[in-house]
C-alpha cells in the first residue's frame, strides 16, 4: 500500500535505499532506525506484520505504519511500508520486488530488525513455537540476505553494501528466541565473508535491554541496576550505531557482533 505521496525519482536527487524489517510499532527499535537513516539521507522501505503485534501482550498499534511513513517523508525520504508475513518463504522476494518498484532503485542497506519473541523455556516450548521462531528469526533472515546478495550490484573494489542484523543473547526462559537469534548471528557473519566479493559488509548488533513497552516495573528496575550508566537503552541508541555501520565511515567494520548495551551485566 502507498501510505504517503512521494516525489517521483526524476524530480529529486538520488538517495540510497534501505530496507528495514520489523517496523511494526512507532516506539520500536526498527522505527528508531528508520527515522535515523531517513535523517541521514536514505530512502526507506520497511516491513511490518500486524497479526504478530496483535497476539502479543502490547497489542497492535493502529496506524503505526502510516505514522512512521509520514515521519520519514517529513525527513525527506521516499518511503514504502510493506506488510509481510515472514513465515512465508516467498515473502523475501516479494518484499524486495515491492521496495525496488516503489522506491525506484536497488536496496543498498538491509537491516534485519524483525523478531518472533514469545517467552518459553526448555520444558514448556512447543514444537510449533520452536518452528515459528526459527522460520521468522533464522530462515526468513537467511532468505532476505540471500535475496539481497542475488540482487546487489555495487561498484567493483568498493564496500558500498550493508547488512546489519539485530540479535540477543537471551536464552534462559526464552529458548526458541535465543536459539534462533544464535542461528541468525551465524548466518549474518557468514554473509560478511561470502558476500565480500560484492562489496558488502555484514555485522550483528546486540542492543541489550531496550524498553519498548514490554518490560514489567520489576524487570526494568533490575536491569537499570545492572547497567553502569544507570539507564536502559533506547531505540535511538541502537539507531546511531546502525547509522554508522551503514555509512561510508563504517565500511571497515565487518563480520562483527557488536554490543551496544551501556555495559549491561550479563
């Protein structure tokens, strides 16, 4: 769907295109990254999946995609909001098709900010939940990276392409989420080597504890106590690092798992 009317490609200077997954809520990390990249001169395509937010305890945010798209347009970016179910193996190719068609150019930066995240441990995780976590967090990420690699055309001898994936080291009481994020790490770090000949860098970012409305008061207080800076992370904190990694200045950082967590205790 077209959320805001955008200038035609011929009527404005060319801007690189970023594709960001998991921008389902205006207060989320994905939305924070989208705002930062738009302000830094990127056009932004982003995905969201309302049924996921609807079944989570925070619920769906009506009009979130339209609201985020409006903010990005006000920052000068052309935008494309794409609703996509990442459990569908055919979704990544459709997402890239739509992003390219609507924004008039190839995707230069791929930022994986989506997640299936339902708490459960070793003894109470169901096979269905386990498979769904791996389908979204691991398989979809691999397929998105693969699609990006098949389509990316950079300038020889330059590192212009960017892949950044958001991860987590949480495993206890959150087995399928943590295990599938661990697989995502390996997939992304493999891309740093296997796509290097294309001029693509790939890194993983662990944003640490970021309260986007899912924390209880007790958890929030405990996490603040365990962080040397005495506060929780914000979407802006993560966005600034992703922005740097996607910039020309960030091209020498490759194949890394970076923690942006204020020194939070493990």
